[in-house]
C-alpha cells in the first residue's frame, strides 16, 4: 500500500494497481500515441486513467520513443489522472 499526499495536505492510502487495468490503459496510450504520430489528431486527452504512477512512467517512455510529449494531469484527489499526448512545443 502506498501513502499519497494531495495538494491540499490530505493523506490517503492507495492500493496496488490491477495488472489488467495497467495493461488496458497502456493500450489506450499506445493508440493515442499512434493517432498523434499519424497526424490524425494534434493532441489526444485520455481522461480518467486509474493505473497511477506506473502508467505515467511507462506512457512517458512510450511518448519519448515516438518523439511526443506525454503529460499527466492528476485529479485533485489523486485517485485518477488525465494524460495529454502531443508534439513537443
């Protein structure tokens, strides 16, 4: 279990992420990256991702490999996040 502190100073416990959830959300990231690389969209937002910090780490790595920026926007309660996939700049 991981203890997380929100921007408001509140502390809550976070349980381990389900591996199938992480795999599913990584597939969504791969699709978003492919869409931006292909020119089909200048930017893709993936909203409500729940696989946490491991998802962010792997998504950023995937984005860098495709020469794209992947940015995490955490929800206030840190229970979910949005990912933005776009070209640098």
